C-alpha cells in the first residue's frame, strides 16, 4: 500500500538476515538490529520503543565525582572486592532514606550493574540447599534474567501475575513454594514491562511465604521510586519505596544506577542483602566452599570469580549520587518524572488509534505512567503486531519474551523525542486505515 512508509521487502530482508524462526521470540537486541537495518536501508526515521536505555543525561553529581576520582589516579588501583567504604555507607543510608529499611553498610555490595548483581544472586541462592535447584519468576519480567539462568544451567519456573493480583497471589505462589525445590523468587517493582506496582498486602504475602518455606527473595528495584503517582523522592519521610524487606529477612535488593540516575553506561549498582541473610550459613555453601556465610560467599567466592571488583571510579560516582539524594540536595525524581510524562502522551496516541493497554490496571487503580507500558491491537498476536508495526517505523518487543501470557508488546518511552509524537500519530493513522477492525 502506498501509505506504508517502508517497503515490506526491506523489512523481510532484515528479518531474514537474522534467521529468526519465531519473530515473537526475537530478543531485544535482535529487534534493535532489525530496526537499525531497516532504518538504514529505508532512510525512514524509527520511533524506537524496543530497548530500555535511559534517554536523559547522566546525573552531573555522579559525573563530576567520577572525573575527580579518575584525575586523582584511582584508575590504576584495584577496588576492594567488597566495595568502597564510602559507597557502602551511602548505600546503607540511601536504603534507610528512601525505603526505611536498616541494612548495615557491610551488607551493601557494589556490582557491575544490576545484571551482574542478579547473576551473582541467582548463582549463590541456587547453591544454598541441594534440594532447592529452581528459580521462580513472578512474570512478566526482564527477559535477560532467564537467559542468565540458562547460562548457569539452573532450572526455572514462572507464572504470569496478570490474573493473580491481591489475595489470589497467595494461592498461586504457595503452589510453587510448597514443592520444596524453589531456591529463590524474583520480581521487579515497579514492574518491567507492565509498570504495575505490587501493593503492601501482596508484598506481605510474598514475605510471609518466603519465611515459611525458607526461600530467598530477589527484589529488582531497577526503576527505584519511579511510581510517579506519589512522591517517593523525599529522604527520610514517607511515603517510601515499597519493599519486601518489611515482611521477611530472606531478601536481596537490587538497586541500579542505570535508570534512576541515568548512569547505565558505567555499569554500577548495589546489592543490599538483609543482615540476617548476609550472616547466615547454609549447608550447601559449606559443602561447596568449606566455610562462609551467604554474604562472604557472595563477595569473596562468586563476585570475585566474576569480576574481581566493580569499576573503581563508578563507585565514587554512585556514592556521590546516593549521598546527595539522601542529603536532599539532589532531587533525582524531578529528572526521571519526564518518563511518566512521555508515557501518558504516548498512551493517549495509541488509544486514539484503536490500540488497547494490556496491563491497564494496578488492581483497582489505573496503571501508573512510567518507563514502560504495554499495548495490543484487536485481532493480532504480539508477534503479528510487532512485525506489522515495523513497516511504519515503530519498533517494540513482544510480551511473549517477558514471560507474559498476554498478547501484545512492551513499549519503552526513553528514546522518544518531542517531534515524534506527531510522527507517531501520522503513522498510526495510516496503520489503522490498513488494519481497521470493522
């Protein structure tokens, strides 16, 4: 059709190059590669919504602190494996300021981004008890975390929380935990990709069951305090970022510098381990390593084997960002709230042209506006919609890859530019003309 911006032959050639058998299962990086190729060959500007990369400048306080550290010669010195003392102190203080949890500096461990933090957490949690060899995902979630499990050779199970919010969560979660084989449970909050936020009653359910069945909880806080329906950016004052730490001692918090501080390129984050879990001894760890607590194995065995420490200068950056945030002199929320504004505007455009929001409710509340949202189009599977949008210069990933049982796409708002709202309207208008459901 003459109204389609990009010739379908260019799209088919780009997809064919990667030899993807099931387009609905294309990885984020594969969709990026296809969009890059099609954009290059067609000369048509893409509206990029497939990859969750920060679209804001990095926090200056972090950049300045890192530059200063580098100028002082820190690049020539190996970092201490358990972390820069200043960072550990400020991480502990940050957790208290914005989550209202008491975690000792000793138990706050810098990692080369939350990706490494998650990998190390999976690795150690899966070695604690020989009878517990499975990781449970509360989906939808970040696709690459399952890739990590496959790389390790661990087992995993998952369920889509779509139909199990509130009290229903207890029944479905306990059905997995009572098998006795689940070493750890992971979820993100706010959720990637659906952007719902687990309620306190749901976190209590997870915490109570984690204690009852002696299961470790990995709470992925990649989008820390980014539920913009309430101001979570005032240090040491409620409301606080919700956390599993209020309801069990069996937890690790994965706190990333990538999104909330727009510091993704330096690969820096912190794993905050509850004091009780950090100092706990496990039979499986003793059998494998001879001795050691969960925390010491995490740092001196697993993390040391993976990287021999986290970028020294980036630790100075994160320490400075944590400190100024906790001091109240750096309102990080004021920067990232831009993502909520973009999401609100984009959702209005998609809804106008016949699309629907997949995860549209946060229990009884409307879904928050944030870094991601989910869309579907009547009569199309997620894979069909993803492929149908590419000739219109719009790229996103299928919900299938996130562990969701729903048909649709995950859309990220981070790369959207001001002039692209009108561009998107024009393209979706043409899309509706072609795919109008009578």
